[in-house]
C-alpha cells in the first residue's frame, strides 16, 4: 500500500508571517520547541521557511523581520506525494528541518523527521510495513536505493540485530571546546547546518552538547543580551548518550519517541566516538 504525505503530515502547523518581527519567530519556536517554522502570507500561502539558524544569522539587527532572514526557495510536496520521496529528499538535503505540504498554493501541513520516524498505533495503516522491515525506525515504504536487501534485512543482516555502530556517523566528527565564544559556536552551526554540536575536552571526553536553542536562550532574553559569552555557560551538561554496542532500537527510542535530534556515541571512558542523528536512522 502506498503511503502519501497526507497520511503522516502534521496538520496543526505553527506559522509566522513574513512581516513579523524576527523576535516573534524566535518566541514561537521557543513556545513550540520547533527549530523551524513555515512562513505564510495572510492567505496562508507558503512564502518561505525560517529556522533558528536563520535567526542566529540576523540576530544583531534589531529591525529585522522574518522576511529578511527566511529561506524563500523551499522544498515542498503535495498531499499525494509518496512518503518515500519525502524521506529521500530529507536524506539528500540534510539541512531540511521540515517539508511543507502545499495544496493549490495553500499550506495544509508539514512533515518533519519526527513524523517519518514516529511509530504508528497498532492496527494503523503503516503497521504491516513496520513489521515487514523489522520494526526499526522507517515506518514508510523505502525508496529503492534505501530499501533493505531481503525482507527485514540490511546489508544481509536482520534489522533487529543492528547496533548503534552500524549506522552512526564516526568519520569527520565536529566537536567544540567549552571555552569557545557563542558567536564562533553559531558560525560552526551555520557552516555545517547542524542543530547541535558536542562539547569535548582536550582528550575528546564528552562534556555536554550545545544546540541552536541553547545559543538563542544564552545570548538573548527579551531583546537584551545576557552575560553568557562561552559555550560552557549555556551548554546542556546532562546529556543522554549511547554506546556503539547498544541495540539500535535503544537509540530509536531516544530519537523518535523522545524527540532528540542527535545523540552522542561514547565509549566506556566517555570519549566521543560518533554521533547518531535522525538522518542516520532514515
């Protein structure tokens, strides 16, 4: 059975107008705990998308409006678009926070990675698909290039037997020191299009993680700058981690059910050895 965008999209969408002050977009993201919002006009037609990264880029301009910072060239889909195509686009365009669903020019919903990863209720339309591929993460039909070779198998192995080390990103890791200035940290996130980055000491021991939201809360409060200037002052120290040998299903719980976007992977000595993201699961 083909699953369409309308079957998984979120219909209750938090939006912002293009002529709204940039601070309004920041407030709505903080209230809803989203890292990106669709931008619409008064007819609810989609005109762009704004992310926390976009806000960071324009945060020093007190007169900036949403339209100044938003991305206008937006990847959108129709309600009838096959969900496997949406998953493929999110994988190819790794910086996508959400994919708007547009019907006759009007925004009718959005699809996030959470929507793609969210398990369906027993008896739901996607339940049989989830069981067929082993019940791990992708609960939609996969594009041919991503499909497991053999029912319930990836690379010749049963999906249920996969470990974190099988899918984590362990090459070219980007981490920052705790003394790094917030402005420089923002540049790291902007350059790599990350939503969060791990913080490590000189021996690569994990100290914490800093996100776009941490930077926003750490640098601005009601339009006034706070005294925080370095990563150590705003980072999250109590970080949920996984180890390379952990079952992939444990990481699935963190990323899909508990809403984490990335999870650091550490060894027995808390040394950072990898990162696991929703893109890795997809």
